[in-house]
């Protein structure tokens, strides 16, 4: 595994180790469905995961990440490719992201979606051992997301 991704997962592990396995499985499939372009399924999986973590002592950033992916997947399922979304992450959420919060945010939608997908990946990898292999196979996709975001800063 890429060292920066591994360090990120180790950093957020304590916050997400208490996610129930059934919720983590839904989070894993929300991530995988989104990545594979099965947007209706991603929407459904995000909704299920949100219900399963409701009222649990889990950082709120996870719910916001699920909402970001849910909203983007819902828009894409309706062929709304240029939809703009409100910025949902709070200042307190930024340490949970892999992208350095001190970097300028060139494209708020791209920043938010990239961090949301990375966060879902990490949370699922931490709390759903049954989905570990399927998730680890997506490492290249995650690294591409980060690279795309970093390239947007150079424009």
C-alpha cells in the first residue's frame, strides 16, 4: 500500500474502529458502487449506512462524507454532471481528510468529493475486514483521485 495512504488510514483508525460491521459493509459498497459507476446502488448504500450509524459514537465527518457521496451519486444517476453542491465539511472535519487542509481549495466540489471517497474507503477498510481485498484493489483509483485534485491546484 502507498505510504501516504497507509499513514492516513493509521491516523484515522482510532476514530473509525467502532463502526459496526454491517454499517462498514454498506460504506464499502457505497464506495465501490460509486467507483464502478453504479450510482443508484451507491445512493441506496449511503442511505443504509447513514441509518446504521445514526446515534452511534462515530465522528460526524463520516455522515457528512456519506452525504457528499450520496448527493453526487444521485446527481450522476440523473445525468447531472455539472451539479454544484454546498460545502458540507466543517473546519473540525478537515483533520480527517487526506488532503492537507492548509492547501488552497481550488475546486470545492472536487476537494469535497475526493476527501469523502477517501474517508469512506478508510472507514470501510478499518471496520469491514470482509471487504478488505475488494477495497485494497482500488488503491490505484484513490491515488488517481489525489493526483487529479493536486493537478487542479496547479491550474
